[in-house]
């Protein structure tokens, strides 16, 4: 990953780390339950949570796996995740900093790897997936969740623009067929999938990104001026003077190493 993109991610998340621990959308929901159900079926001994953020997925994994490594590019994020996970009494979680492009683990080290609501920040998803494949043991499971790219190019361009205005470290979201191609090319076979809707409450979503008043005003004007069918694709809820929420579809995939 380029140094510039690394700095963008670290600047974006370093200042918002506590807000990710507090975020209700990250703390749980149908999406995390789906991922955990797959995780329980894998019965992992060692599990890796890539891009752990505030640590909610790693904490949930700690109840399923013997050992968990929570991994993230942003050190302040890892620090708040460590405090949060320890405050919940989980003693089987270790913490490691680094880039998914070069995972600092030996080949076949993990029975399961999770990556939840993060891959849209990765500069090179193909490289990331090859790294996940490398650190999984044969037969091990990759449990992925990310924002689903929209099939309509206009709706997809609209939401990518909204995301990038809110968070410059957003790269893009992929459609299911694109994800399946990345996984297949790396030697991972998709054995289950699901799509779960997740509502984003606008004030919380924009607040967590620490937007300036001016940037938020411009973003809201951009949303209001967009074609109605683009807003409708994400179920934007607007009143005369505010944006209340929109809804993302989250893609979940379980892919096992051949
Ligand atoms: C929204 S948070 C993840 C949420 C978390 N997985 C959960 O379930 O609550 C996104 C995280 O991805 C991390 N990240 C982004 N790019 C990364 C990369 N190339 N390697 C590792 N972590 C990365 C960021 O530092 C940030 O902490």
C-alpha cells in the first residue's frame, strides 16, 4: 500500500478510535451474528481478526476461539481495542500492528481469519486476500463482511462519492461477483454467503468521521442534489432540513482455503 494511503487511513481512524468502540453499528447486529454463527461452525483454535478497529469482532471471536490475534494498521485503534477487550475480561486476545498487504504471521498459522467492515479501505484487495489465504491453514475459513457494491453504476458512483467525501480513506466497495473472483483467484472457495441490511444514522455516521461543518454541509447538498433513484437505492431518509439515515447492504462470505 502506498505511504500516502497508509497515512490517510491512520489519520482517519487514529482520531476516531474511541468513537469506533462506542459505535452501535460496530458493536453488534445481524451481521456480526451471521459471522459468529459461521465462526462457531469452524471451531477455530487460532483466529486472526484483520482490521480489528474498535475490537468488537475480536472480542466476539474470543468466546469461540482458543486464541485470537487482533490486527490493525492504526496503533491508536489497537490501543483502544486492547483497553475495550480487556475491560470485558477476555484474556485470550493478543494485539499486532501492521498492514494486511504484508501480514506478519507464518504460513498456515490460523484456523480462521475474520475481516469485518474494513476491506473498502484496502488499496489492493487482491493482495489482501492472497495474504489471508497464506496465513490460513488448508481447510481454514475466511469470514468476510464488507459493504456491498451496487450493481447500478450510477448508484454505485453516487455512494462512493458520498463515502469519500465523508472519509478520504474509503477506496471502494465491491460487488459479490468481484469478491468471489478475488477469493477464487487466491485459492479460497466460497461455501456460504448472505446479505444483511445495516442502517447508518446520519449524525452518528458523519460525526464519527470528524467532518468539518463546511464539509458536512457540502456533503448534504451533494446528497440532496443527487438523482432520486440514487438516494432511493440506499433508502436515504430526508426531512426538509436534515438527513436522518441511509441503509447499506453488507455482503458476508465464508470462503475456505482449498
Ligand atoms: C471500521 S474499522 C473496522 C471495524 C471492525 N472490524 C469491527 O468489526 O468493528 C476499519 C479499520 O480498518 C483498519 N485498516 C484499514 N486499512 C488497513 C490495512 N491496510 N491493514 C490493516 N488494517 C487496516 C483501520 O485502521 C480501521 O481500524
